[in-house]
C-alpha cells in the first residue's frame, strides 16, 4: 500500500522520510495550518528530498497563479486542493501544468456523496477522503464509503490514521480499497514529526 506523510516543516523531517522512504510527502501552504511552510522553505526542503519521493503541495483556496508557480518551479510534483476549489479551477490548472491533482473531500459534511459524484467525473487524478477537521487526527465513519461502493477514481484515505491502525482501517474498506494512506498528526509526538513513528507507519503500509 502506498503512503503519504503530510505536514513536513523541518530539515529533520526530510532526513526522516529519506530514511523511511514513503511514496509521497506533503508541504502545507495554507497559512492557517500549524504545519504551514512558506514557498521558500518548501523549495529549500525539496532540494534535500530523495528524488524517489514525490512532494505534494497542499493548497486551500489559493490564487491559481501561486499554485502554478510552485509546480513549474518543481517545488512540488503533485497538487492537492483542500478548499472550495471548483471544477473550472482544476481545468485551468490542468491546462497550465502537467502534474497530478488530488481533490480533498470532507466525509463528515452532509454533501459528501454529491461531492464524490461531482469530482469523480472531473479532471482530478485522485480523491482524498478525510474527516475534514483540519488535521485533528479524527477518523470519519467508513460506513458511508462502504455504502458508496467502488469509486471511479483512486483515493487517498486520511483522517485519524496512525501506525497502529492502518491495517484495521484498510480491512474495514475491503470493498473499496484506498490507493494510498495519508498520515500527519499520527506520525507526530508533541506536534513534531517522530522518526520512529514515521518508520513504523511506512513499514505497516508496506505490509498491507
């Protein structure tokens, strides 16, 4: 199973993931997040990242030109949209840059089903299904996802995941397997990325 480790901020975080070798890491460009990194910091960190690991830029209702700039500068390899961006916004992104796009959907909102239906027929490459609570480490009820059945697009499973519950989470979704697992607070100790938890998470994902 593929794995994404999100919210990296420090050179020590990069050194840890270079050792653990997840598939993706995430830089959060949303200023309201406690895991925010500036474009300048992300660029510096990316220079130290193992080139086999793809960097995802997480944006929330960001001016499209700023997103395009980070992709063209190759600070990021994948774009993740976590706000109220619409289908037209994604079309414009696709015209400007040739990088995969992930669209996050909050599974705790009443319109989660409608959002999935809309984005499944859009130009995004992946969905990211989350509790939508801003990295608080809460899982959503997987029953809704089981009821929906097979998704038309591969998806990242996020929200409340940590090294010890990855296998159980995937087992609950036997009928609708995620493409990748996405962790952030679950690989932290006191708000700081933890090398041991990072290694444990990647090892757990590889066993699934």
